[in-house]
């Protein structure tokens, strides 16, 4: 998921991403976050969602993370 151009997401918004993640993982798919703001990265770490998805600095890194796993 590319968050480029998104200024802010709250913990509730990230909570909604758990459902599609479960669907993706049931099909042996992968998700990663790219271009996450410092604030959103903090939220992902506090809520431990960073344990579910790689958090990457760019879209390119996120794509590499899901390919390399």
C-alpha cells in the first residue's frame, strides 16, 4: 500500500486494514506499506501493526519487501 500524498491516518483507519490483510494472507499474499509518514509509522508501532506488515520508506522498497519474503 502506497501512502504517498497522504498527510495523516489515525489508528482507526489502520485498524480497517486488518480485514483485507487477513484475506490477502489467507491466499498466501503479502502486504507492505510504503511512503508512511513519521506519525503513521508511530501509530503502526504503538498498535503493533508493524509486526504484520513491513514499513518501507518508498513504494519501490515496499514492492521489493513483498517479493522477497
